[in-house]
């Protein structure tokens, strides 16, 4: 087969030729990698032109100016571009001399995310922002308080960039505080639980705000977390004092546990260093703040009587010698160089408290009371470790240890850090021996890249990799229910969620026969990757119009108008929806589709319409099917705007969207303004409305609201009076904004009846309830007019589902809610859910064209998972996304 010219291929992409990949796939494999790179760049630009102009209205709170402004921004514009636009439009720099890179966008906590700074290199669409969301525009730098030992207990206030991760903050603070070997330090916070103070290590890969920490009201503890380097030389007073402070810190805060006798000796040496010769008695020592001398577990009444004899024995010892002795005693502890955590050990069905320590060579278990060693294992014997909810499981070469921990992800990260250090150090030495000194730098760089670091995000395995490893290792444990739910045979009704955020994390140790792969220049793999990206993107820019036999369909629109349209027999539902949108003037039809009017069942978007019609006289509804971002509700797409208004108004008056009394009054008053214009007291007064007229403005919920018709009418007139001067177009926009604020906005509901469930902390009633899917959550609601929310879960926690004609199953994987089985029309629910996940992926794929990493090889994780062979397939030359076709 002749290879087409590059110009011919490019023209085919730009012209959106039908079945481009199917016709030219074999020929493209013979093209050089350099040509495919250029071709991918052309395809990316083609997709970008379709969505680059999409805008989204956002509310920006200017914190320094104390005012709120509303502006429209490019949906796919970077955060840095958005910041620059806000900076220029609002005159932030006028007279202040401030620079725009010192400002950032901050989003307060939402339903499924905490407080967070928006990263400059991301786009607005990456964060899933909705129209009308509020962002704070404020300086990124702020003052934080840091407590550390150097010398003695010291508190400093530093000016830092709050949007940086904890690791970046630590690297920034270290030189300011005078510390070296900054990679061994991290930040802690003190948390009060049950009357006790616990010190918690912060996640180094997230900013403070994303971990629920208010930097301006929290004192951070700058402490030594890990011990990588060799012991430093103590050849001058400054290095001696610095090492002493670090030793005091790890002893006093309990990071290096010691016995009571050892703690007394340390306290006596510290007294000798600070006060010199002992010239007092025990009563004088009783006023000391012993929390700076002892671990908290040994601070008891009259402890000074035990310290005094040891203190007196040190008579004649200089301060410098006392410092040396303190350091040498600290280094001689069997626990020195370990990072310890208080855990509950699971053994033979019983739990017992232990101290678990990790160093660059060993793991250690200590008895928390006697400090006796219970277990000591080499780091090289760890095969893998796993995290699930509050459980940590470590698989050694000859046994398995399971623990219950308050935050096992922190321990997992420490294990990963030590393994990474040991692995890179070991491999660098081997390279040095084999390559010679001239290649030292290359060897070090090859094994120190962050993407190969075990345990650092995102290195946890995919679900398929996890299943393969589990089968290979044949690990069985009743406490790890995630493995028991894996089906042995494929089920055609079982669908996997492509956006499932797996809480179960398996990490493999590179020191135990699982070497980390170092990417080499492999043109075959890169060519494979480039072809898959081009295939994935081409469907977003291609057209599949066909000129075959035609027939006529009747379509009803949300404004209740009915029109006839001729269509081709072989066109899919998606093609027809796009064609209808073009004919009626909708510029952004991505979220619209067709529905059967009699049953309100959405048609399969990937099958032909003719194969799904009960008869030729069936009326179809053309409606908005998904409510993912609503970025096109503005005067640039008036047809979209008006159809959405009509659809939402029908959802309100029909009771599909539930609202409170105050929300209902606001909606009714806004509809009054649209229908009748400004309030006229002479006309709009009690008696103007009849009770039967309410069905045009509100759902029939007077009984549930506990209010009479007369009182409700007065409240509507009162709110209507406040809307004087608002034109019809702006009143409709206000109506849409009010609908967006409803809890049930965009929710598609299905009646279901619970049969059984398996999980924790989630109990549903056995009667018929409503199962709803909204933009980013799954809701269980009561089946009445109020539609009270019983439970709500993030959509990313749904692992898979199964639907048949009479049943439906939801599986939340390793999350606590477990699994639910319902009596329901499961095939209908399953089809809708599949279509929604497909839409999310298409939306995300278009977003990724604005990601600079898309064209790079090897691919970044957020791009790589989307291009998995198991996340898509092709049908009739078109890309068909995920769920409907993926077997489990």
C-alpha cells in the first residue's frame, strides 16, 4: 500500500474526512516518528479551534479591594492567563507597584473538595468550575509561624508562598532557618484528640490549604522526619549546637523512643548544658517546664527527684562536653535514625499497640511501654505494601504485617521515601563501578527522576495491574474485601467506571525483584502512543454525514414547538442531534440528545435512530441530556439559552427539581417579571392570581411547605416588586442562576427499591426511593414531593455497575459504602450512566488538548490513563467511549 504524502494526510485531518483513521491507519504506521509528531500537533490545533473560544462566567472576589466582580473567562485558558486578565482589568497594579505573579486564584471548600489554590499551569476546565462559582483573587504570599529547635525552642514568622506544596515550603524555609540536608525535614501540625496532643506529618505533595490547614492561624512544626545522610562532623561550635538541637528535638518529641532511664539522663545533660553546675535542690527544679526536657509519656509528678541525682553526677562537665555527650547518647540509641509511628498491630485476630519505625536499612517494631524490640526486618525484605482506608499492610519475604493507623498514607510515603533513597544510592554505586567516574552524573540523574519515585503520586497501580499482581502473588485476606469482589468471568452487563478514584493503593518495592523501569528512547512505543492520541482526537473533529436513504422524524423542543426533519437512515443519534442543532441554530450542542416522548428513555447515541424507533409516528424530545458545565449560557448562543430556560422551567413546575419555600418564591417572582414585566401595584395584588394558575409558576407543594395560597401570593408580589427594571433577557438569566443553585439541578432520577447492601455507615430504607445522578455526585432521595437527600457520594467513588431488565447494582469498590442491589429497570439506568461517563471522557479529552504534556512521550499519568486500550473502542470508524463496551 502506497504511503500518502504528509500534505495529503494533513488535508484529510483539516477537512475532517470520514473514517480518516480507518482508511489511513496502516499507512500511518510506516511514517517516521517526526512526521507523526507534526501530524499530532495539527490534530490538536484542529480540536482546539472548536473549543478555544468557550467562555465561562465566574464571580471574582477581590480580597484587597473588598469587592465582588463578575467576568467571563476562557474555559480552556490557563490559570496564569486568567490571573493576568483580572490583574489588568481591575487596575491592581495602579500606584501599588505589585506584580501579577504575586497573585493567585483561591477556591474555598466545596462538596467534594477542600480549600485549594488553583495551579498556574492548569486550565479553568481542569478544576470543573461551574458558571457563577466564586473564586478569591488575593496575594499568594502570607505570614506563617514556624516552631523549631535551633537553638532551643524557637518560634519564627516567615513570609512564604501559600500556594506551594509542603515539600516546596520546606525547601524554602530550610535555608532561612539555617538548616542543611533539607530533604530530611518536613512539617508537622499538632492536633488535639481525646485530651491528648498528637503530632501529624503533612503530605509533602499538597499545599497546606488542601490539607485543611489555615497557614495564618496554625503554628507549623519544622522537624527532622527522615534520616538519610551520614552523621556530620562536629568540628565547630555552630555545627555542634545545630546537631544538639536536632537530637533534643527527636528525643523530646518522641520520634526516637527511649527508656525512662535514658530519658532521665538526657534531661540531666540538658540541664547541665543550659544551667551549668547543679547548685539547687529538687524543690527548685519543680518549677521547670519539663515538656522541653522529657518525652510526654515520662512527665509525671515529682520527676525532678529522679533527675537531680543524675544532674549532680555531671558536676565539673563543661557545656561543650555535655553537648558532645548528649549527641553521642542520642546516636547510640537503637531507635536513632528511625521514623516512628504509633499503630495498632493486627495479629491472630487481636490488636495491640506498637511503635513502628522505618529507617534507610530496616523496619522495627517496639513495645510502646518497655521499648523492647518485637521485630527487626531488613528494608530489602519488603515485597510490597498496601493502603486501604485506615489499614496498612506490609508484605515481607516470609510474613505479612497488618496495622491500623490514623493516616496510613503518611507511613506509606515515609516507606517510599526511604526505599527511594536506598534504591537510588544502591543503583548509583553499581553504575559508578561499571561505568567509571565520568558517568557518575548521568547515573545519578537517571535514577532520581520524581516519576520513578515509589509511593509519590501517581505511582499506585491501576485496577487491572492490581488484579494481575494479586493473582500472581495469591494474597488472600478476609480483611481486604477489595480482592473478593473481582469477578472471574466477564459479565456483559457489568460496566467499569473510567473515572473511579481507587482508594486501594499497592506499592512495589524496587529492592525486592520489582525494578523500576527507566524509560529509554523507544520509537516503536512512541509511534504507538502518537497513533492512539491521533485516533482519540480525530473523532472530536471529524464529521460523518452520509448520503443514503432518508425518512422524516417529528421532534418536540423544550419550548413545546414541534417540527419535522428529514434525516438519513444510517445516521446515529449523535449525528442527528448535531444536525438538528445546526439547523435550529445551536452553536454548542454537545450536551443535547434525543429522548422518546412516551417513556422518557434516552436513545443510544451510538446506534442508528431507525433501529430504536418503536414506529415512524413516534415523537422525539430534543433536550439537554447532561449538565456538566453550562459554559454556553450567554447571549452568544441565544437558541441554547432559550431552550435551556424552557426545559428548566418545566422541571420546576413538574416537581422534578425540588426547592424550598424561599427558593420557590424567588423563582415564581422571576417568572412573573418575565411574563408581566415590572410590578404594578394596581394590577398585581391579591386576587390577580387564581390557585389554579400556580401550576404555571410553581410545583404543587403548598401542603409540604405548610403555607396557604394567600400568604404565598403576597410573598411572590413582594419579591416581584424588588425586580423592577430587569429586562426579560436578564430575568431569564436570573432564573437559570437560581435553578443552578438548587441541590437537584441537573439530576436525572430513577425509582429503585433496595434489595440488599454490603457496606459500612450507609443504610438505606427498604421502600422505593429515587436514585439520582448529577454533575459530580450520586444521590439517594425519598420518593415524595420533598425529595429529601438520604445519602450523597462523589461520582469518582463509583467503581462499577451492572444493569439488567429488572435489577441494578452499584459497586463502590473499596470505599466504605460497599455495594447496593436494587429492583429497577437496570438496563435503562445502565445505558444512561454509560452515556454520561462517555461524555465526561470526551469533555476531558478535549480539555487535554490544552495540556502541553499531551504531545510529549512518555505520557503523563493524567493523559496515559485516558488512552488505555480498555477505555475505548471503535465502531463504524467512530470512537466509542468506555463504559458500554468494557468487560470486567
